[in-house]
C-alpha cells in the first residue's frame, strides 16, 4: 500500500521521527491546529476528563522539526493557556488541581527537552558523517552523493554543471619542512578561500590529503574558468601571507550532457588538473565541454 501512489506509510512515519524530515513551517502549522482542536475539546468537555496528554505529540513534533526556539515557545503557549483557562473556568483552587497543573507542565517541559536533545544529537551525528573533520567542508562521501544527485537532475531536466579539481603544489614539502601543523593550517586556509569565493549552491569538498573539489550547478565553462583562475590567485596570495611556498593547480570540466557517473566526471576534471601541473603548476586548465 502506498500514499499518493509512491510513498509508503512506514516512510511517512520515518520522516515524522527524523529531524528535518518534515518542513518546519508545515510542522508548526499542523501542530498548532491540532493543539487548538484539543484545547476546544478540553474546554467544552467535562472537567473530570483530561486531554492534556494529547498535547505531548504536537509539542514533540515542534521540538523535533523546528530549528528556531521561538517555534517551541509558540507551541508551549497553547497548552499552557488552556491549562490556565481550565483553572479559571472551574473556579477551584485546591492542592490537587495545583499538583495536576504542575505535573502536566513538567511533562510538557520534559517532552520538549527530550525531543530537542534528540534533534541536537541526531544533527550532530549526521554532520560528522558528511563533513571533513579538519576543514569543515563536505567529505568525499557527501560530495559523491551531491554529484550523483546533480547527474540525476541533469538526466531528467537537462542543463549544465561544472566540476573543478584542486591539488596543492608544494604541500608535501611544506609538511616535511614545517610539520603537519603547518600543513593543517594551509589546508584550512584553502578551505576558507574556497568557501568565501563560491556560491551557496556550490558544493565544496575535501576529497582527502591536499585534494579539493567544487561542484558548480548551472555553471558553464566560461564562468567556471573565471572562478578557477580567481582561486589560483587567491590561494597563492593567502599562502604567501602565511609564509607557505604552496600554490594550487586546478583542472575543470563542464558537462552539458549527463556523464556516466560521478567517478567519470571527476576523472575528466582530474585529467585537466594534471595538465595544469604539467604546464608549470599554479594555474587553471579547463578540459572544455562535453
């Protein structure tokens, strides 16, 4: 059985339980509507019937899927306001009612705290899985997924994208002469340069060692070559300021038709990068369009 002909029920449940699986705006809207319905039923039903437990589910959803703390505060306002209204409506202020309200409020707070803690831990774990530990860029696995997705998008809708492969010249000598701490500093400088001079839609990754790569959606060969030439100058400048004798050789490839795979695309950019090294290093070479 599927929902809408393609999504299975268990997939829906999985998305509801995973932070980011549902739109924050949709989550907040639906959760507020559910809590408003519970509040209306609670206010019209007999005082002996407690509906407060039903607030826990939409509250947990808000804490799990909404990033901004203000969304959680908004979510808490509805059930707390309902609790207070029930007190005034009943006109009874004994110890039992006070205890009931305190326990209910504590359960709301605990639910939100647990859901929020799960969200933080889950997102931190995901971030570790897709991020290079030293530079904060995407790692090889994350880049592979992004490139495969871009190829699938191009196969379906057409368009163009470019890849640029960056390899540092003189990096091994820097490590040997000044130590690995200097090498790590150089890698961070390169990462900062790449993040600063690329777009938010670009995917910048460290493949390993001193190899970096950039995926540029909707980017033709001319724009790609302008960027790579700029990066050669920027990286050389930052390295010179740090006292490092390191430059960058960059090779790029542009695809107007979807390549066979991410590996095939990287091989073309890699070949252009080795051509840049053969030309004397510290330059950018474009392999042309395919």
